[in-house]
């Protein structure tokens, strides 16, 4: 294995020399719309990404899926336990956003849709592989998925399969503010709660009706009571719809509920309570469907040990690296419960994920490129 103390200065200098190229690639990739489920738009980004990977000398394997292809890139020697770098190339921005708000450089930052989440992380990962080049002494696998923003339903099987065989998984999601790693994430689940009743005239024969809205209101009160913020469990009722006209007893109502939990036990408690809901009114029914979700990413011993190692390696580059917990999820949530060493939050610092002020700090982009390369070489 390469000596990290000797390698770190070389990687730092190489990343500094590549600064202009890194910014140029970030601007180029951010000019390509790639919304989740975006069809042709996702395909255009996939093609550009595949071309970049082949230019690096990677063997690129395309895994087709109903919402876009997963791209698996293989670099380095064929034998040995690989490092897996995990990225997603979908964004939350619809087609046309890149033209409406073109990415640009100002005040040492690259501003624009998708720059922070997670074009910057993709560019840093590609730059790291380029820095290592022929010095890569171990297998490197890179996986780019098209559906992280919508729950990774089609990608999770491949994520888990590749993750199980890896010595460590590097996730280039944005870091915590200031650049800290994310060593714990809440779990997430979305539920659709639907109630059915019986329509009737609200003035003439209200007793013949069964209000689905009343049934839903009572159910939502019970659901809200399940929250335990002190334990890290929060519940948000994000959408409600139902009924027909003011003078009609509502025959149908629906709500979409977002659940976040810091611990697996809490997530399981909420799931059991929601799926066990029953109607309170004769003639009414209630159905609860789990739409999608991810388990909590708890700070396992494997994650803690990997973070300690990453912090030590970062210090060789002159980077002071911290760690912390966050409420949002990533594909790291799928791997952490399996006991896999995961290092999340390795993308460049900035701000504005999913917001109009999305931006990446160029100095951090350079630093993260060197850091990811050193982690690949020395973990």
C-alpha cells in the first residue's frame, strides 16, 4: 500500500494544479438537467458521465432500470477488496432549470442548480480517480445512480450488492456545514393513509353518510401522538386531500405522512403503529401503504472506526475534519445497518441543497478531490 504520509503532499499539489479543470467540469455537468425520472434528460447526463469514466480508463458497466441506468465503473487491478465510491446523478430540478439559472463562478464559488447536491461530489470523485491514475494499487468501484432523490427503489439492490463486497464505501454527498462528515443519519419513511366512507347529503341525510375526512382527522391525531422528538422521532403530515363538495359527506380522504427516526427500534415502532391502524367508524375503512424509505444510519462501530481513520488521513492534507449527525438520508443509510464501513459527506462544502442559492466552494472542491484520492489509496 502507498505510504499516505508521502502520498498526501503529492495529491494535494495535484489537486491544486487541477483546480481549473475541476471547476470547468463542474460547470459542464451542471449545465445538463437530470431530474429524477427525467427520461431523456437523465440519459444525456449518463452518456456524458460514461464518456468521462472511459476517458479515465474505466471499464463501464451499464445496468438499465425503469427510471434510468446505474453506471458501474471499474478501475485499478482486478483482484483484491475494492473501495466503492457511491454517487447519484439525479437532481430535484426539472428540465429547463439549467438554462434558466446557468451555473457560474463568483466569489470563489460555483453557483447553480445541482452543484452542491451532488455535481460537486461527482467531480471530486472523478478528480480523485484521475489524480491516482496508475498509482491505484487496489480495485476501485464507482457507482452512479439515477434515483437517490426519490428513494433509490431501483438502485438499492445493486448498491447493497456492491457495498457488501467493499472494504469501505465513500459517499460523496454534501458534508455538514463547515465540511464535517456525516456519521449518523435519521431513517426515513413515507406513508399514504387513505380513508373511505360513504357519501350522503350533508343537510338532508347526514346520518346516512360516513365521513372519510372525520376518519382521517382522527387517524392523523393518533399518528401525531406517535412522535417522540426527544428520541429523534419526528412526524410530518405533508399533504391532505379529500372530499367532494361542502354539502356532501366525504366518501374519501388521503394524507401523506413523512416519518424520521434516529434508531431502528423507533422506526419499527412507528411502522407497526401505522400499519396497524383500524377505522373507528362503522362503514369506514382505513388503508396505510408505505411508499418508500430508508433505515436509520446509526453510528456503528465500523462507521466510527472509518471516521477516525478518515480524520487522521485528512490531517495529512492539512484538513481539519469533524463529524456529526443529520436528519436527511442518503444511500449510506442502506449500507450502514449491514456493518459496512461507510464514510458519508465527502462532497465539497457549500450550501443550498435543493434551494435557489445552491453553491459549492471551489477551495473545498480542490481539498475534497485530494481527500477522496487519499482515502481510496490508504483506507
